[in-house]
């Protein structure tokens, strides 16, 4: 009997029913992550300088530290993309701007929440491919992204949101 060839490559699923992870797919996803790290660098560099109001001076200096950590993250992700045989992207995700300090902090918080969601998924995806060292590096990034999330939520006077609640 002839085998059916109606199932396209892109919808292949693994034993768990989830789309099968491939090296090429992981490179694409890590490039998305890299574009988000660039976005975070730009946002933290700019926002740390334009925050207005005495109440926000502490968070402004924390944002400067975040900027440096996001640069480290970008270097780590770019290195892993190169290791996997891909080419690191040169394009950041767009960065929003506002005159309102609280809005700026909210943009950062929203981005951190999305980044945490992505890295949580990425750890599992790396493990599916047996890329345990990359998974380990991403776990360390996740710890720092969660610290960023807490700093921002604290500055906004809210509880850190649960990134798993969509
Ligand atoms: Fe980061
Ligand atoms: Fe971050």
C-alpha cells in the first residue's frame, strides 16, 4: 500500500503530540529571542535616561543595570545561534516610546513577561533536541529576566504577574 504523503513536514508531531522541534526551528526561535534582547537593550538604555520624577530614581539606576544584563543575554544567544549553524539576526523588535514614566515601565514589564514565557518554552524545546547546555544557559537568563520583572512590578507598585497566565 502506498504511504500517504498528505502530512506536510511542518505539522509533524512528536510522541507528545506537540510539533516536532528541529535544529532549524530552534535557530529561528533563538533569533526571535535575540531580536527581543536587542529590543530590551535599547529600551533600557533610553528609558533609564528619560524617566522623570524623584520617585523613579531608584528604578532608573536599576534599568541601567538591566541594559548591561540584556547585552550579556544577547551575546549568549548569538553565540548559541552560531554554534547551531545559524546566523544571528541584526534586527531588533520595535521599541515603544512615551512621555509617561509609568507607561515606559509598563512597556518594559510587558516585554519581560513575554520574554519569560518564551524562555520557559525554549528550555523545553532545547531539551527535546538534546541541547541540554543551551537549556542550562537559558535557565540562567530566566532567573535574571524574572528579577527584571520583579524590579519593574515593584516600581509600578503591583504584584509580579504570573507569566503562565495568558
Ligand atoms: Fe534578556
Ligand atoms: Fe530582562
